[in-house]
């Protein structure tokens, strides 16, 4: 058989497989529509079409049965988009994110909800919280910590006075690019714009390559990209999404100082999430100002075999030198050992609030 005949045969097989895939996707979409009809027929005024725990379970099963040659993550990404499109037939998910368009937070929102979600940019983290609290959107996406620069304190502080729940998380590998517009030459760059956190993540690279350029912190990386679009002799540090959105050239790629630089984002909403089988819980705890308070707080977690994954301290809004602790641990708040531990802790502290139990990030 000649090469042309072999290729023709393989292409015919691909066409046949594509047809089967298309039919199966439409069958899945029809099932999603039927799910919506059943939920609406129940008469409940509080119908949730998006179920974080269900989506996490589906994606884990997809990755678990994958046999390649596509990687587990690539296969899960494909299914994420199928699920996003099917969910849009039930009801498109409206998501607020820390904007403007082209930020890493928008990239995280699309990674978590898929491109069929309706993402709305907000000017500040406070605005994301307010939009969700008001019911204008179903969910919000906010950054909470970076592996290089640490915790985003504004996000943690926003939980102190909020009734919102954490319903998910997504971790995004952060690759920074040096971007320029068509009017800027490499040897003439005198100003570099970016968010303060991104400037810090690329400090060593900037010291080496542009030690004399002025570093100007702005509200977001996307805003930096927008500014340099029309400026001369300026550059922006931003992500690939901002580069495409504003039509900028990549002068240098992956300039972050730490190659494993990642940011964790939280999905915030109004409803509690049932257990998915592989979950995390976030707490906010205010301790009494007395000797041994931190030991009294942490000891029950150890005794009940609960794996703490993060402990952060923030100043309390009531009284000088008083603090609140933000704690993440592996497990759901409805697990028996967790309920026993939290019952003990509640007797030892002045206040405790469960910020949410949610599936561990799959992608």
C-alpha cells in the first residue's frame, strides 16, 4: 500500500471517529438538558445547576481511566470544555474575576469553569466579593497565594466580614512574559509596568537585563499590557492571555525567577458544597489573647489526625495586637473526626467560622 493510500485510510478512520465523538457529545448535551428539566420541575427556588463536587468527581474518573497517548491533564481539559458547554445549555455560569480582561485571574476562571462560562471583570477584590454577595453572579474568582510571594492578604481580609463560602480552588502555573508594542525597541526600554507581585516575581531577571529601567507598579498585569500598547519605550510584564488580547510582541518568555512559580485561586459562592471524596476545608479562627492559645488551637487537629496544609495569621479588626488565623486542612467539614476536632476547638477560641469545604483542585 502506498503512502497516499495509507494516509487516506487513516483519514477515513479519523472522520468516522469524529462523527461518533460528535454524536456522543450531543447525547451528553441532551442528558444535561434533561437534568435541567428535572431540577426545574422540582419547584425549588434555589436550584444549583453547577455542582462543584460532581464536576470534580467526573474529572477524577476521566483522569483515572485515561490510557493515553494524551496525558491525564490534557484529557481532563477536553472534558472540562465539554462539561462547560453542556452546563451552558442548562444555565450559563456567570463568574466575576479580578480584572481587567487578560489577567491571570481570568485565565484561572476559564481553566476552572471552561470557556462557555460568562466571565465578568471587576476592578478590585472587594468588587468580586460584592458581586457574588449581591447575586449578580454565581461565583467569583480571587487570588489567595503565590508560591514565590506568599499570601494575598487582601483576599484573606475580605473573608472576615463576608458570609460567602469557598466552593473550589484552582492552581495556575504563572509564566511571565516581557511584552512590548510595535513602537518600542528592545534597546530603548526605559519603563516596565506590571502588578507589584509580578515585578517581585521577576526581580532577579530585571536586575540582570534591565537594571536601569524604571519599574512601575499598576493595578494588574492586563492594565500594564494596555498601557504599553500605545506607549513608546515601555514594556509590560504580563501573561500570554494579555499578550494576545492587546496584540503585543513577546520580547522575552518565562522570565519569572522561580521556574515552578504558581498562584492559587479560590472560587467563592453562596452555597455549601457536599463532599466529593477528596476535599479541603478552610477556617477562620479568632483566638483568645492568652498564653498557649496557639497550642490550644492546633492540638486537636494533631490528635484527630487532620492534615493541616496552611496556617496564616492576619491582624484582627477588633483590638490592637489581636489576630485571626486562616487554616486549611485536607478533609471535609462533615467528616466525623473533623466535626469532633472543631467541636473541641470551638470551646477554646473566641470565634470560629468555616469558610468552606470544597474539592481539591483537579487541574
